């Protein structure tokens, strides 16, 4: 193909992280703008273990906007996705107009002229973790989408408000470390944004162990669950108005002071209250299963044995426990979980992510903590730690789209 015949193609690839809330968001005051009824606080997990990768490309040769998720073409007309795409294009148009002559030609920075905002976009996105299983896949997905589109269109500045319009918790995935989502008061949502409380380097000893109970899609999606809870749960109203504001202040203080016991106890209490609001919803919503409940009991037995809170659990809208501990307790925790939920002998790797050393458990600990093992109840463990926010991928070989703007598997 001659140089002049090559399509005018601009392509960007980025990655974005999963976040796990320790003060939960549940319920919206505005469904369209995704404005929450309470603030929330989360930990961004490291992308070495959990991430979404998104490639976006624009070209004059594309006939229509297209989307591929995990290798399969999907509907790009989803209202929330269209909202994010429309908003990024609006910000790009605004920025180009502000730079004079209706557009930024890039000459002041030595950049090539930007491609037309009228060109169609192709988007491909992949997760390296189960989608829709309670592991905040939508948060990572929309954060990655918005960050990638912003890089593609040359948009800078506050992007958490845009990501929020795709998925509420996505605004928290726009930052690394420890992040609060300020609920805001304004009707237009301009003050409902994410702010970093502390970077991922702030608490290097903190470890996160995800127990993957089920990779199946959850029976009640978060959006539908929240709508029913807001309509029917009096406990949710009390939680939003009277409980969460104080907990947010306490949790920020625990994080800033690296106070694990305070952080851990508040994390468990908030998770329990969140699921209590789900039970208080009518009809009730059950995200936890028998394995989830066994993990809760195990953590409390373990802390009782230690005589202090050294492990915490939290559950989002799904059955997968997320355990927090510190580096000095990590190896022992992994072994306790392995003894309590022996892996099925299927040849697969039970512990993924960061490595853990073999730990020798005392007979006293085993007899006090490990009861009624449930073989095969946990599919695998994923060990990680706090990590950074979205990242630009410089290596062109990592693009999910080929030179023709189609997924590499399709275009090869």
C-alpha cells in the first residue's frame, strides 16, 4: 500500500484499575447523571493483577462507531457509553475552540494536526478478570474508556465527572491509591467528583486478597438493586444521611494514619451494613452466598485467635470476599484460607497475583480457626495491593486494534 493510500488513523491504548470500596456507594439521587445519595471511599487495586485494557482509534475511513468487549462485538449505542463519548467529544471541541480558529492544530507543541472530531471511533476493551461477578468490572471499564478517549482526543483536566456518567464507581478508578467520591450537592453533578485521599505508595504494607467464589453473572445487577433499595429501604435512607458522613471522616483519618485496626473494623462494619440494606430492600436482595458467610465467620475466628483485628473482609454486590491484611500476616492468612477452602485438584493455580511464602500454622491456630473445610468452594485466590490510576500504554504492539481499525484477532 502506498503511503498516500494509508488510512488516516489515530490510535491510543490505556489501562485502568479496579477499585474496591471500603465505605460503600449504594443508591442514586439522579439516575441519568449517576449522582449518589452518599459519599464513598475506595482502594485502587494494582494493575499488575487486575485491569481493563482499552484501545480507541479514529479514522476518516471508519463508516460507523463500533465496540468490541473481550473479543466480541457489542452494542456501542448503550446510553451510558454514548454519554461518555459525547462528553469527551464536547470537551475536545471546547478545547480546540479555546485555542483559536475553531481548533488546536498542535503546531505550538510540535504535535501533528488532530483528526476531525466528526470521524468515527472504534473501541476494543478487554478485562483480565471475570466480568459482572462483583469485581467492579464496570468501574475499570468506564474509567479506561474515558481515559483512553481523552488521550485520543487531547482532552485534559477533570475526567472523573465524565467517568461517573458511565458507571458511578468508575470515577474512583480515575485515581490510584485511596480515593473518595464526594457525593456533591449540585443538581448538575459538577461537584460530584473523585479526589485522591492518599497515593498507592502511602501504605506499602497493605495487602488485598480476593477470594473468587463464582465467576457467574450476579442475579441482580447493581443498577436495578440500587433503584429498588432507594424506593423501599428505610435503613438505606438512615445510612446515607446519618451513618456514612461520620464514617467517611473516620475512614480518611484511619487511612492517613495507616491505622489498620481502625480501618479494618470500619471496613467490615460498613460492608455488613451495606448488605443489611440489601436485605432491608423489598423484595430482599441476596448477594452473599454460603461460602461468603463462611469467610466472614472465618475472619472473626482468626481475629479472635490473634486477640486483635489483623484481617478485614468486605463484599461488593457479589459473593466474592475481598480480604485486607498487612504484609506480616499475609502468608499465614493465605494458608488459613487454603486449609479452610481446599482447592479442587484440577491442576490449576490456586494462588494468583503476588507470591506468598509457605506458612507453618500452629495446632492451636488450626483447631481454633479452621472448621468444617469446604473443598472447591473457592475457585482461586488473587493477591494484590494498592496501585496507580489509569496509564497510557506506549508500546504499539499492545494495541487491541490493528492498522485497519479492527480487533487484531479479526484483522490477522
